[in-house]
């Protein structure tokens, strides 16, 4: 699948999610970047904390197939992307979810702030069965 046109850091965010590379995924963020995953949960602050969060999530799946961007809209330093996610839980059950992320980029083009909008309860219910 071809990604929609997006700024480099946002493309990196999605591409790294599909390869399960926590280092490259977190490197899309500014050093002091903030990740709301999802919105309504306490934010993850700083590239190191974001990397640790991603690295803690990935081993819960075999495999984590990643997030696929479907449509992207860019206005100045803000980018809105609708996406779908897919993974296989350790118990072999498929996990599918979707949402919209809103990114704000810094002056260097890195992600300053990322807000993920998706229904966490739908995601977690698939893991519970």
C-alpha cells in the first residue's frame, strides 16, 4: 500500500510502526515531544519515554502489523491522518482498530505533539478475549 503524502516525520511514524522499530518510531518525535495515546490518557512526554512506551507495547503482539495511514491533510505545521491498525495478540486473536491522529511539527520538522483519537475500549476488548 502506498502512503498518502505527509511530512517526513509523520511518514516515519507510520513506517516505523509497520516494522516494529521503537527507535525509529520514537525518533520521529522532537526530544521533548508529547504523545497522547489515546487522548484522555496521561500524555507520554519526551522521546525517551515515548520509546519506552512503544517498546513495552510491541512484545504484547506477534506480530504487530502497525498503523496504516489512509488519508492525510496537512496545513502548515499540523497534520491530520486517519489510519487503521492491525496486530495479532499473543493468544493468536486478530486485533483491529482505527482512528485519527493530529500532529503538530516543530521548526525542525519533528513531531512536537501527537494526539491519537481512537476508542481504547474497543482495542482492549479484543485483547481480553
